[in-house]
C-alpha cells in the first residue's frame, strides 16, 4: 500500500469504528475511482490490523488501475469483477454495497447521457435486488442541488434542488436524484437499509491522469506541461474535501449513521482561479486565463457556488476532523509526482 494512502487510512480508522463489517461480504463498485479505492484500502487495512475477516469484492469497468492494483498485490483476498454496470450484470449476496460507480466527470456524463442514467439507476436496481438483505450505500452528488439560492448556502439535505433540464449537466443531477428516489422507495416499501451520500468536490492521492475534473487536470498539466490553462475565468467557487475525511464520513454513515441522507465534503472554499494559482505555485508551473471561455458544452454550466451544510454528519460523528487544504493539496501533489 502506498505510504501516503496508508497513513491517511490509518488516521481514518482511528476516527471510525468499522467492526460491524466483521465477517461480512462487501462489494465496492467504482473501485478504480478516487473514493472507491480509499474504501477498499480502509477495509483491507482493517482486516490486517483488526482481523475483521471482511470479504472484499470490487468491481470496475476496466482493469484494476494504479491504487487498486497496488492494494490487490498487498491483499490477495481482494477480488475484482470486471463489469460494465451500464449493461445487464449479476452481482449479489452481499451484506454491504458501496455503489461508488458513475460518471462523475462532466465531460463524460454530458457525452454519454444514456450510460450515466444506466449506472445511476438501472445498476442500482440490480444491486438492490441482487442483495435483498444488504445495507446499500448510494454515492450521490451535490449536483442534485443544482443552482443553490444564495439564502440557502450552505445547503442542507432538505433542499430539493434546482437543476433545469436545458442545462447539459442535468442528466447527471437528475439520474442521481432518481437513484436517490429508488433508494428511498426500497427503504420505505421493502424496509431496506439505505444510506445516501451527497458528495461534493473530493480530491486527494489517487487522482487518475485521465480525470478531466479541474483538480486532477490542473495537477497533471502542471507536472507534465509546467503550465495550467484555464477554460474560463475561474470564478466558480468550490468547497473541497480531502478524500480521507470524506471516506471517513461515508464509512461512519454506513456502519453507524442514524439518518438516510447525508451531505459529505470539506470546508475549505476556493475559486477555480485561486486553485490554479496554488497548484502552479506548489509545482513551479505557469497558469493562464483565456480571453474567451471555452465552448465545451459543460463549461460555465456548473453552479457558481457549492457549499454543503455538514451539521447532520458533524452532530453524529464526534471524531470528525478536516485535513487543512494546504496539507491535503501537498499530499495529493506528492502522490502524483511519485507516480508519474
């Protein structure tokens, strides 16, 4: 296991009790993704240090990548299913399911609306039906809130969202919303245990090179090209959450949470422009602002300010803490530099 990630995971397990997973069979979809791989790492390390004998199954569309591949070398008991969740599949018999799969990158979900809907909706139904006794953890998104009225920021879980259909990004937001509605229906009608995680702007070690979201895009361009070129003025503001902090919240909610829906994320606000400046400074790279915004369909259509109210998870999770943005960014860049 990578030293940076192992340190993160050890700190995380000091904040979250995962003993309810002892002897259970767990599935993590989207295990190649940033959040999914940290869930796998946490459960694997818990097996080693706490002897919980968790049976860890993972699933992804492609072959195991960087972090997951390393984890599988480290822990031979992790099994991997290469499966396209946008198509019919059979996976069942689990006690816990972390459905982290999905097209979280705007360029991808805008270009493949049918696949986006299938993973968030159709796959959720198959997973719920295939494991009728499982706790189902649905990885939703802050995108479900759309453009948040200023008076409601930071936004609480009871806001129903504002995502107009003419916005190219709405297919992602609405498919996540429909996935949430399915979870709620199964909880209501079939007494299923479900947890819905509304996740916002996660970053950290493990960001893949082909992730087109701004954090990853900026870091890899800074390291490779020594220059960051923004696609617009960078005025949008994001509240970034370090991946270890976010996964700690997700695991807490899955094993100990009392509510069904939780906002999870960070507390450090920064504009896209300032993010580019910070990454450029840390990597000795240049950055530039275009004279005109890009014409790509997803550029400029994102909410101007995204900030979640985390009071629900903070009230329950007494050991919740936040990694300072400067520290988290340096860990992310260090990991990226070591794996170039």
